[in-house]
């Protein structure tokens, strides 16, 4: 019994020996990227509004935003954030990096949730309401994210991009990838044409599902570049370029449907829902492909799940109370389509408020 207790204590000690240097690098890069990506949401939304006033809106299939300078400022800001995010995945597991999307660094080194950061910017720049329940939801997001970061697994030791390819071609992940592609095609061709303008989940669903595949490919590319810079050239392998092509296709699809969602719905709604769905599918994909939880004990896994549930609670609170004004919930319903407030896009909400 004494030997068993000693062994258990040693195992717990090893599990909580602290973050590795690679995980710390990934943490810093992830936090940096969240600031740029959070700001880009607002700048891009502003650009989409300006482009929609003088051309065909992105939400109905237009691309006038491509000639709007403000939209490009937002896109460049997002690219900077994604580059930092790309580097973060090369050093740390996705289960650590992805939840950092809920965090953002604000003035005076105060760390608050990204959803709050976006909501605050939206409150002042886009005049989208931020209230006390939104702040509470943001606090829950940062608590949950901190919990996940503190219990994240160590990065898997990989010495060649071929190892990543072997992981990606295992039956479990191939099944996941096929399922994702099938669901995305159904959403694009069956549901978005009919319900895309009234239900944000369809646009965000496509972005999030495709995003989970892009993150796995981005991580593979990041590992390949890290190994190449350390002297082990990975650019000679076709697998590296295959991952690069997958990233390109996925990013184009994500940007297209994210633009449609931002142009049609309130930014304070798009951001938390996108975060929750994207993070959920990315963690699932990482657990299947990289087997992150195989290197952790049950206590760590349960703690990470609890942290993620805390984040879900915060974003749910943000979403469900997004239209509280003057301490009262709106009671109007779109009787024509049978949708409550949750399904009403931004422009329709504005018309209802002014009527």
C-alpha cells in the first residue's frame, strides 16, 4: 500500500511539474495573436458596413468589401494574429493554444476574455451594447481558459512531418475528416441558402468545422517549418505541401463564410458562438489526431473539461443576454417565420427596435 501511494504521488508530481519552455512560447504567441484577431473582427465589420452601404453586401453574396481599404486593414490585422497563432501551434498542443482565443491583452497589461475585448470594442466603435451580464460571461471565459492553460498536456515529440502524416491518415481521424467534409457540404448546399440569413449557426458551423481541419494542417506546417529551421529540412517531403494546400482551401472557405456571418449578424453574437464551436471542434480533432489525452491522467482531463464547460457557460450567457437593454429582455418575436430573438439577424433587430 505504501509503495502504491508513493507511486501515485510520483505520478501526480510528474503531471504537475509545470509548463515546458515550448508550452510557454506557445502561450505567449497565442495571447499575442488573440489581441490582433480580436481587433480585426471590429475593423473588418466596420469595413463590411462601409462596403455594404455602397455596394452588394457580403451577407447576400456580394464582394464589394474587396475594394474597401478598411476591410483590408482588418484583414492584415487578422493575418498578423494568425501568423502568431500559426507559430504558437508549432510549439504547443492545440488543446492549449485554441482556448486562448478567449483571451486578449488590453491596455495596462490587463488580461480579459477576447469575447469581452471584442464586445468592448463593439460597444464603442460599432455601438453594440455591452451590459453587466456580458461582463459576467467574459469573466467566466477567462476563468475557464486559465484552467485549461494550467492543465494543458506537454507537446508531443515529433521529428518529421511524416509522423504527422501518419497520425492524419489513421482510420479514426480519416473518419472525422470525412464526416466534417460531408456535414459542411450539406450545410452549404442545403441549409445556408434557406436559413443562412436568419440563423447564425449555419455560417459559423461551416467556419468551425473547416477550421478544425485547418488547425491540424497548420500545426503540421508549423512543425515542419520549426524542424526545417533547426536543420532538418522538411520541405522536400510531399506531405508538407499537401498540408499547405489543405490550409489554403480551408482558410478561403472560412474567410468567405465568416464575412457573411459578420455582415449579417451582430459582432457580439458571431464572436462568442464562433469561439465556442471552433474551439470545440478543434480540441476534438486534436484529441483524435494527436492523442493529447493519452499523455494525461484522468484528473487533468476532467479539469480541462470543467474549464471548457466554464467557457461554454460564459459564452452562452453572452449570447442569451445579448439584447438586454435598460435591464429588460426584449419580448418581440418574428411571427412571420416563427423565430424568436435568437434567430433574428442584426439588420432586422435594428428595424424592430426603431419601429
